[in-house]
């Protein structure tokens, strides 16, 4: 994540996980991603990881 913030200049990283894939959803939260919402059109949970600022 440091590379994404300092070299690429991103302010957030996003991830998607199928709602039934409990392990993927759990690991995203465990490493610091915040669940934002469920995207019905994609049938995916949407997560964001803020890189500061």
C-alpha cells in the first residue's frame, strides 16, 4: 500500500468480493479495507482502503 500512495500517488485502493465468499470478505476487512456497499449490478461487495490525506 505504501507503493500505491508514495510512488503511484493513489489516495485509495478498492476491492470487490462476492458476498458468499466469506473468507475474501473477512480478509479484506482484516487487512484494513472498509466495506462501503453492495453493488447489485455486479453482485459484489465493494471495499475501500484509504491511503491518507
